[in-house]
């Protein structure tokens, strides 16, 4: 049912794409013409009438003229269309069946993989066209037998696609769950895996079709195969010989061959867009988008001691219907030097959006609807990007949740740190290098020299987070925003990272905004806490006070949900014979 | 004494490496544990410790390279495909990630019916059972016709629990089933696990990195560190009075949601670490001179 729905929407998208509609109509029209090959022309494709040799286009009974043998070119073109589509059908379906079957086997059964892989690699090394010509005595020149063999030669392409997709899907937990449920391998392959790899296969098929037609025509052009069978390749070759007499003999088959192959490729592209969606554009960070007529306004007194003051901040996203939905709805937050505030909430509460809003790195679709963000008294909302960039490097820094995905795997850790340091204060390379190594040592990395030269995959998650913290504090920022900095880490590593942040804070007198869902982390490191729910801060206070006497219902509910350290399961196991 | 449900003896798990004549990588280095009917064995450890691999070995998803696992006295360490399919009735699983553990293209109803259909249930009976299961895990009946993407993480995890319960298993391997959930959802899903256990007498192997979760649900606890179970005992013994230094460290590292208590815990942890550094720092110096090598590099 679900897949029906998905299929329906693919068809829907195809029907709305003019490229798909036009190319598909042209292709269908050629197929229809081919089916009428024995009806429309007044002559058979091989009928030789000597009186009609080299008739020009538009002659009565010979709309496209006649060739050197006096055969009807119109009839031969229509029959060539059939030859082309039959070639495509045979070649593509053999490639598809062989490639898909072995792709599933090679991808799913790891033990068989190397054997299957070897066979397909050998097939790939075979010189295709040459082999087909050499096998002429075996195929007897029948283009259908030739395309059957060519199907096998094309199958490695399909095999590769299906195998790679299958390996990916096999790692999904739902495949494991199906195995544990006792589902047989065949059923898993058909129900769970084939449905996912279907899309890429369909796309590959459309291109295989074009290739098969091209190869068949090429072989016929070279004179491989029976002259009895009308084929674009043969006709073009014949037309070449008569090019000085009548170029149209050569042009007619070329037009149709070109029309078919070009439309197949264009249709394939449209199909790819419909099935895979057009590629997402890379995210670009620009100055925060604001709604029209926005101006930062501050009501109430400015806090002189605050390094960061957020007033009535509103952030909205456009819904598909075009209505702005606020995900952050009037957040007020003030933070002073050296203070740590915990921004706590469940998923979807808007805590990360608030942090991004303060940093000025909201995605393009986000719009700031109201409020003000002041860093050391300077308004950030609506400020130009260069101003914000300078601010981000020097005054405000960020530590992300996933340390690994925030390091570029292609560059050494050292070069990434050096780049960041130089961008922030424009010092020379050797200076930046010295600073980076010093910082790595400062954040508790045992062998800074070695880690400086390492690539991200060579260090652990905890080390990677230390590296990112080193990068964040390189320019001694006034404010550090840490977005769930320890969530991806083990508890023992978490404790060390929190210790490190505490030490760095004392040393540099930074303000820290700790975005987290973990009340243990808040209790460990924060001075104050702000509880967020549905885009609003529902309660804020000093941690001792708030943990002891929460006033808002939501805070109470959250604190009650914490698994109490002191309770331990005491009820004994239910013994045998319990009802099922 | 009755035979335990699961009896693992000197269980080793090693993954073969790709490439000619390369040594397999051993993840689990010989662990012993038992799970009795109706009880929860909590397995706690950090990432890469091998706790998930132990669970996967019971499920037949990881290769057993030494030792044995028996289920009700029968050796299942190298069960064949057909034996595994028969075991599916008794041993089930709930995975951590409720997003990738449900096929996005299959409705909840089909996902839940699949394990029943392969056990040879007829369609009408399976449909009735699916509705019963949805009710059991607190989901509305109309959920059966909907797709996973229409549900939140907590609801998806309920679906995964329903799927595990479908054939009426004796044991469910729960691999971090509440780690991806919000705090308030986590508590209700844990309570659901306990409630189901009380009603059906199913046993759990509950794998988690979170000691608070483990304490909440386990009767007995095993602590896994680098492929070994370093400490094992009743929940109270292990989590209130740990003997192994690693368990002690793990316990002190978990922050408690109480500012005063957490400050005390932090100081205790820092004191322990300094002590540890002094001892091992000293040993390392000795080791440099070729003495006490074995002691200075504990596993």
C-alpha cells in the first residue's frame, strides 16, 4: 500500500515534468509507427523494384524515396524502428535480470560476494563490440542473439549499482530485525531490499535501452548481421554510399535514430529527477534573514554587565502552504561574563534554533520575525555578514554535538585548526601552528604534535571533541555556545569534557550557553538554567533553587521523569509458567 | 536447579577481516553469563566495549568464534538458518534506533504481521494479533494502516516493542532501546517494558550505557569493559557497592541531576582519578626500567 502511494506520487511528478511528458510521447509515437510498419507503407522493406532506384523524397508511393536497390526507405525506417526497440528490449532485460539477480546475491550474502565480484570483473574486461563480431558464426548474424550476448556484457553496470545499494540497505536495522523474526533470506531480499533498490534500477534501465539501440545500429553499420533485417545502422551505411546521389537516403534513418536515442536519454534524466528528486543545493551561510519591515527593538533596560542579551527573539519557518510558523517564540536570555547557563528542553523545543539564532547561522529558510540579539551591546540581528563573521571568530564561539562530522576527513587536524586561527586573527602560518599545538596540549591531548598531524579518523570521539573545543577557544571568546557537546560521548569522557570546559571557563572568564537535554550535565556545570518548551522559555532560575522548587508544571514533569538515582528495581523476576 | 534460559560460557566473538590471511578481530574475549526466565540482565558498558556484540551473538547476527551459548539447554552458538527461524519464536530484539529499525516503506500493520506470517499464522489471526499488540503497547488501532514516518521516536519504539512481542518470545534482547528518546518518553517506555515483563514473564537482556536506566530495569547487572565482563551481580551489589575500579569510575562519571550531590560526586571522581594517576604514573616509571610491565598496562 505504501509503495503504491510512493509510486503514484512518482508518476504524478513525471506527468508534471514537461521534459518527461514530451520525450515519452515522442518515444511512444515511434513505437506506434513501428507497430504500423506493415500497414502504412505501400511496399515491403525488402521489395526490390529496379525501375525505382534512387527515387527522390516525396515520390508517389515512396514518401522518403527509394534507395540504390529501389527499396522503399519509409518502409525500411519503420521496420528499423522495430529492430531498434526489440534490440533494446532484449539487451536491457538480459542486463537487468542478470545484473539485479547477482547484485542482490553479491550484496546480501557476504560469503558469495568475492566470487560473484570476480566473475563480473572478468565480464567487464571483455572487449564488447569485438567479441560480438567474433561470435558472428555462433549467432548466425541474428541481431536478437547478438543483443542477448550484449545484455550479458552490459550486466556488470547493473550489478554494480544493485550490489552497492544492497550492501547499504543490508546494514539497516530493519533488515536485522527481519532476520531475527525468522524471515527467510529470499523474502528479505524481495520485501525489504528490492523495494529500496528499485529506483536506481529503473533509471539505469532507461540508459541501457539507449546503449543497446546504439550498439545494434553500430554493428549493422559495420555490416555485422543479415542484410534482410532493416536496421538504422545498415540504412545509414547504405545511404553513405549514395551520399553524392541523394543525401536524404542517409538523412532519414539518421533523424529517426537520433530522435529515439536522444529522447531515451532525456527521458532517463527526467525519470531520475522524479525518482531521486533534484539534488539539494549546498547550504550557504549568509546574514540572518529577517521578515520584511523588521527592525531590532529593545524594550526594557539594557543590562550593563551582560555579554549577551537576547530579547523577545522569534524565529519562523515557512510551512509548505507559505505560512510562517514560529519555532522560537519570544525568547529572553541574558548572560554575564563567566556565567554558565543551561538551555534545557526536549527535542523540538527550539533550543538549538535559539542557539543558531544567537550565532547568526540559521539556515536560509529561517526568518527572524522579531526581537533583538546584542553581543556586548552591539545589535546582531540585521547586521551585515562581515561584521557577524568577525564576531563569530573572536567574541562568540561554538562547540557542536557531533565532533566527528564537524571535522573534515580530508584534512589533517592541524591544518583545520591553523585555518581557523588564521581566519580569526590573521597571524602567520608558523605562529598559528605554534598556537594550535599549544592549544591541543591545553585541552588535555597527550601528544599534541602527533594529533596535529593526524586525520580525524585516527582519533577517538572524545579527542575530536577536545580538538573542536581547542578550535573554539583559540581566540579566547567571550561567549561559548555548546550544543549538546557531550551527548555523543561516553559518560567517562563526558565527565572529562565537562571538567575541561569548567577549567577553560575559569581561565578565560567565558560565558557558556550549554544546550542540553541532560539535567545531570546541567547540575554539573551550570549556574543558571532556562527550561524551553515549544519555542518559549517557561522557567529560568539558579540551579539549586530550580531543582529544589520548580514552579512551572512542565519543569516539574521533566524533573519527575529523571530516573531517580536512588530507586533500584526491587520486584523479583516473574517465574516460569506465567501466562503468555 | 532449573536450566537457565540463556547460558553463555566463555563466549568469544571475532569478526573475520577482509584480505588474504588476515587475523580476525576479536571483540568479545570470553564472557560467562546466564539469563533466567522472567528476569532482566542489564549489560552496561561504553561505546566499543562489545556490549552490543554480545547481544548480537545471541541473536545470531555476530559470529561466535569460541565458547558456547545455550538456550534452554540447546546449543545455539552455530545454529543453522532453519534452526534460527525456529528460534525467532523465542528470541526477539528491540534496537536502539527507532528510525532505521522500521522499514520506511512498510505500514506498521505489515511490519507487525511479518514475524507472524513467517511463523505460519493465517491472515485473520495475524490481523487480530496485530491489533492486540498495538493495544498492548499503547498505540491506537488505526496505527496499523500508517507509515513509520507518521510517528514520533517514542511511538516508533513502541512499534518495535510490539514487533518483538508478536510471536510471544521468552527473551527479548533490548539494545539501548531508550537512548534515542526524550527524557519524558524514556521513562514511560521503560515502564512499559517492566509492565510487559510482569504480565508475560518474558526475560530481557537490557543493553545500555546509562546506569540510571540499568538500575531502573535490571535484576542483575553485568559490566562490560573492552570485551570482558569485569563485574557481575545483583543490581544492588554492582551499582551500590562496585568492587571493580572500572565500575567505580563509570558510576562516578554519570552526572546526577542534583547540584549538591553532583558536586560531591565530581570531587570524589577527581580524587579517584588523581589517586589512579599517581599509582599508574609511578608504575609507568617503573615499567620504563623494565619492571612491572604487566601491571602498568592493565586491560
